[in-house]
C-alpha cells in the first residue's frame, strides 16, 4: 500500500491538515494498521519536496503551527499514473512459508506439521474475516472479501504442497 | 454441547477402491462443521455414512447413542426423513412440482395435510428469501434461487442435522455466499447442526470448525474457536 498515493488521493477532495489526513486514511484504509503521525508528516514532507503537494495555508493555534496541504497539478498527474498501473503480483514462492517447509524437510522435521498449523491459522483468520464481513457494511465486505480470496489462494497452495511433499522431499534433501 | 452424531473408525470400499480407511468425527448439537479435503479424499463417502445413506464396511455411526447400522432399514429411513435434512449440489428438486410443492413435499410425506404443509413451506421460503417465486417451477428460476429453495426444503422438517454436500459448488461467488449466509443463519435459528462438505476454504470459513479428510483418513485440525 503506497501511503503517499493514498494521501494524495485524499487531498484531491480538497486541502486538509496532517491530522485530518491521518483520520481520513485510518477510516478508509487503516482498519488493521492505522498510520503513525510520524508517517503522515514524513510522507507529506516527501510529497512537498517532490512538488506533488503545496502548503495552502498556516494556522496558529494553542499548540504548534498547523499547515494545510493541497495537491498540485503534478500530484494529480502522479495519481493518474498510479491508478492506471496494475500492481505487481507478489513473488509468493520466496515467502517465509516456503522456506519453512523446505527447512523442515531438510532437517527431518514434520513439513506436514508446518503446513497443518499454517492451514489452521489461515482458517482461523478466514473465520474472523467471515464474521467481520457478516457484521460489516459494504466497504467492510469488500475489504474482507479481498483478504479472503488471497488467504484462500494461500490455502490452495498449502493443500497442493501437502500433496507434493514426497516429491519436494526428494529435491530438498 | 452434547454429541449428537459420532463416527468411529469408518472404512468403506467400492470394489478395489478404499474410499474410507479410518475416519472418525463427531458432531455436537447445533454446531456447524466443515468437512474438507481434496477430490476423491472420501469426504462425500464420510457424509453418506454419517447420514445413514451408506453402510460402512467397518466402524460405527451412532446418532443419539443408537447405532445406525443396527437399525432396520425402515427405522433408518424414518430417521433420515425426520431428523436429517439434505442439500446437494444439483438435481434435488422435482421438476414437475412448483417450488412451494417441493418444499412442502417432505412435510406431506411425514403425514401433514396439504394446506398446513404449504403454509409452513411458505414460511421457510420467506426465510430463505424465495417466497416470491413459490408458484414457479425448477427451470424457471436461477441456480441460486433453486439452491435456496432446496435449503428451505431441507429445513422444513426442522431436522436436528443438516447435511450439505458442496451446496454452492455450481454457483458464482455472490450467489454462493448468499445461499451460505441464509443456510447458516437459518440453521442457527432452528438449532440444527450442519455438516458441510466442501473443498473451498472460503465456504469452510462459515463453519465453527473443520475436519480434514485425506486418503480416507480424518484429521481434526481445529476445535471450536
């Protein structure tokens, strides 16, 4: 998830303060991982440096100065490019799980056990998402569905790997 | 929760093929259990043995402490009609009957008068959100609607256990999800236990726990969360 692009996208609706941007981000995208203030301000500094946002005004309050940021034309062009470019699929074969299965086989531990415990963990997560979906609004449902389809893909890989453990053992040891 | 249905050490062969080798599982009252496994792993055979449709070659299935294979055929048929409900992937509705008549059919077979059976059937169809197509026949509605009618029919007799074998296997994601949500909601409302055979993890995620079947052997991966 590109935080910079997300903040730029939020600024397209009108200028905002850093605090408002964080709140808007967390509401829409940060269910599981809300932004830290530090991330917001460092990202805004970078966007400012790159000319993608500009300071639209400054308010002096009881605390520190509050800057209001606005998206620039270059920022809008940047968002266009980002939205028009498909995301690169993750190289799943390099992930931790694959390494664990191979290392289990190499060390004579139970690779089936690794797969089974991962499978149970995936299903626990899928149940939690399914429950959240049942209680949620349409946005929640779409977010959960996306996660569920990805977890399901992982589970299919776990099943297939379980079925191929004998072959894998031969090439791994 | 009390154990309603218990299978121990089931084995079943079809000619030279061992469909079940050593399968054990239990179902408690009101719980939703997914039976998962790859194609040909024996999960449907396990469901058919649990439901008393198939007799295992070895092992036992007990329902409320009564062993199914020790029952006379008539008693086992009555049990299937009165205490068990079934939903399959295809072809379970009678094409010549309207949806309402289809849902009322098991109630009529149980001796209920026509008007009463159809009144009760309509309540179930409304619950499954297909009350508006009661006068249509299978073939005049979508697959998703047909499956919801099948669920209504399976629940109309208020079974203690609902057996569902890939009930959404022929549906697209959105319709499949709707059928599942309604099926599980209705089962929770009536207190029926559900044994759901599926190879889809997203479908299994609706259940309380899962039993995995591999090469005819069961493996209880996770207890109720």
